[in-house]
C-alpha cells in the first residue's frame, strides 16, 4: 500500500464539507450536468479544492473507501476526483 494509489486515484482525498450544527459535518456532493446524477467529490490537494470552492471551503481528509460507504445510503455510487 506504499504508493497511496488505487489504480490512478489517490486513496486519501480532500472532501468538501459543510457544518450543519456544532460538531456535525455533511459531505458536499455534486451533480453531473449530462444526467443530473449525484456524485461524490474528492480533490487530490487543498489547492485543487480551493480553486473550485474558494479558499474558505471547509474540508476533511478521508480515505476513498469510507467515502464510498458514506455515500452509498444516499444512492451515490460515483466519486469524481479533481
């Protein structure tokens, strides 16, 4: 596991989040323009995330596998990286 890669995607990503109440965060998601399908969002660097959402966007570092597990109950099966 030394390379930190699953195929070509990094395992640990910067995930955009929003605070919904003190100590509780929600994972921000997006939608594909073509189909409207909801997708998870991940970024390989803080700079990449800030370029999309701005420098004040809160984020967490999260492994790709738990992210998939967190999104699955919402019917989200894809995560788009950068």
